[in-house]
C-alpha cells in the first residue's frame, strides 16, 4: 500500500486588512480592520494541531489555542468562542494589544519557516464575531460561596481576577479610582488601536456575570486596605503603574511637556472617546517630540500625527533596539512619524510665556552592550543641536503610584515603589492581600498583567475554600 502523503505546509500567513496610511493618519478609527470570515478560516486551517502545543504553555492565561483555532477551521465559531472565553474574559482586547509574537506565536512550530499562525488575529476574529451576533453566551455560575473579594483597580489584572473568581461562585467588587473601568485599556491606549466600545463591551460582560463595579473610589484615600479587610475575605491589588518617569533634564516643568500618561489620557478624554458630552479641543501643537521607543511612545507619536502635528520619535538607540512591537513601528513609519535615532534630549527651552519652544539634544553612538543586552548609547562630544518644538511627550516608563503602599501598614514594597508579591501566587506580605500586574512588576504588557491576575485568582480561590 502506498504511504499516506503528508499534508503540505501552508506558510502563507494571512495578512489583516488595514486602513491605507494616507487615510488613517487623518482619523482615529481603528487601523486594523479584522479578518473576514473566509480569510479567518483559511488562516485557521494552516494550524498543524500539534499533539504537544507549545503555544498553550507560552500563553500567560493558558488559552486552549489549538482548540479555538480548530473550531474556526470547522466554521463552528460559537464553539471557538466558548473555548476562548473559558480562559480569557477579555479576548477582543487581547486579540488587539497582546504581543503574540513574543508569546504564543513565538513558539509555533512554523515560526522557523516564517509561517507562524496568526493567533492574535484569530482571537480577535472570534471575539468580534460574537459581538456581531448581538447576544452573549453566558457561562453557568455556581451557587454563591458567600465569600467576598475586593479588587482594587479595574485594569487588565483586576478584570482577570474578577472574571475568574466570579465564575467560581465568589462575590467580587471592583474599586476603580477613575470614571471608567479598564485602566490602561480605556485611558492609555489610543482609539485607533483599541476602540473604547470594545473595552466597555468586555467590562459589561463581567458585570453580567455578577461582578460589582464601584468607580471614582480611591483606595488609600476614600478607604484603606485595612478598612476593606473588615468587610471582605480577600483583597487583590491591581492598581497599575500610574506614576510617570521623567528624564530630569532642564526645562521639564515648562508648559507643553507632558508625560505619556497625561498626553494619552487628555486625548481620550478631550476627543470625546470616553465622554462625548465633554469633548473639547486639544491645544493645536505644530511640532511634537516623543521621547522613548516603546509601544506607548508609538501611541503618542501616532496620536500627535492625527492631531495635525509634525510628529517625531526621539530615541537614544538605533531602530534595531526599539522595544516597541514591529507592527506598531511599521504603522508609525507608514503614517509619516519621523524617527530621530541615536538622539538624546539634554534641555528643553521655553518662550517668554513659559511654553516649550525648542529641544537641545546630543547625537549618540552605540558602545558595548549593557545589562539589558542592548548596546549602550554613548554621547558624541560636540554634537549639541537645537531644533524647534512646541510639545514634548516623555514616554520612558512608569512606576506604581505609592498611595496604597504608603497607606497600608505591613505591606512590603520594593525599591521602585512596587508591591512585593510572590510570582506564582500573588501573595503579599500582608495577610489576605494579593497583588499583581504593573503594581508588582512595573509597566509591562496587558497579557502579563492578566497572567498575574490568573495566578492570584487561583491562589485566592484556594484560600477561600480553606475557610
């Protein structure tokens, strides 16, 4: 008998349709348009359905990736949605902003041939498909255990904890300091990358599961952790990293010098994406410089472009060392963001009214690798240059806000103001208090925060079941 022929590998990774650069640079509509059904099915059929799928082990929230992809290939989208949401209560968001290329896609067996499966795009497809049906399939919630959990912060980590614990029968209340739940997802990521309607949709899903949400509630001021412990059996702190870093160069206190947090939040608020009734114009900056090279820097630079400015990234290393996702770098380049590599700001110069008007910078060259493994930038003597600039956005990182730690006796804090928590369980030094996400690690990715939330939820559940 002839041997069965092996299935020929399809290495043609399906690209996702996008708005043309010359169009999207003038609007805040979502850039990526999503897979149509036929393209999603074609992409799903490329999956080899490995017996030992490394992609699952590499996913911080442990999604059955081959399972939901198989359902797409079979056009059973409802089944795929159930598989996906069994582990991830925020699939539409993760499908858009999770760096899949560094997680599940990185270990796909097809990666060596350049044809790794587009896991994130397929995840987004299923989430969007479910939304288009006009109804949500709700999981069965077990009888209440009577145990109550407070979640401090409504960002990715807190939402994950809430979703996991509510599905286990515990009562969950999220306390959010701002007007809307979502944290960085709602205030810190631009509309063109993550539309607010999607975040609100997935928060509404959690509410329908039974999660209670309390907004405009600043834990550490409105009420302390110790006070919450009198009412709740366990507390999870996922308050994020909202304290921006600056470079400590002359002129940082000038008007027109923003942190990335402030700039993106202003944009989301003032452009009316969160509260249309309060939509007001943003100052018409003509030249905007964004300091940094990560995803947040790309968000700021692409936002400035859409607001009508000449927008440039100022980064002290070369393009090769940029930490942002390649997709975001390419989008920025296509749209017309200017990149000034090997450049370090050393002074901001103001006008007579106290507004920034110029930047002085040094040119750099790359030396030996530093502790990060990247080549260290070294200043070139005598290369000082001054260029006109009427706004600067500093996007070099964030630390946790010290408010909760300072108001909570017995809670161990690290050197950078982060809450110290066990990596596998999220347990802190304070009994009945867990923590996870950026408040523990410093600014990181959405999916890593969600992964920390999942581990903490598992540990909290074990504790509650022991009572």
